[in-house]
């Protein structure tokens, strides 16, 4: 039996087969994770890449930022493909490690200000 533990975001052999390359769509110029539906630039030490390649494993804090961009952007595009356009076009500000203290409160305020919560 295989157990999955966080282990402080250390790379683990079990995850190697799960990594895959994906297209990060509609990134704005500047080499950061900012597009029409997601903006992760509020993350301290945010991911930057002059060639728009953001390949990290889970031991790198930028991995979570890339995951947030990809999944929020993909979900937003899917929702819009279903015909939900009104209100679905708000840009979500995303920051890694949202669960805890001040960061969580500030993100809740951003979402409320945008009519999301």
C-alpha cells in the first residue's frame, strides 16, 4: 500500500508519472502568470520566465502558482464555453498558500469587491 504524505512539498517518486506539460493560455507580455482570467502577480516572489516556460516540481513554491493559473484559467474557459458570460469574466487574483491568516482575509476582500463571494 502506498501512502501519500505532504512531506513539506518535497518531490516524491510517486508524483513523477503525474507531471505533464500543458499550455498556459493567453499570458500577457512580461513573463509572469497574468492573463485574461487569472493574475498571480500578487504572489510574493512570483514566477517569472522570459521564454514563458514555467516547469517546476512540487518542491518549488512556484509550482503551486502555476497550478493555480492553469486550473483557474481552464475552469473559466470551460464555464464560458457553456454560455455563462455575465460575471464570469472577472479576473481572479490568485496567490499561493491562501489558507492562513492575513492572506486569506485579503483574498476574501478581493473576491467580495469583485462580487464573487
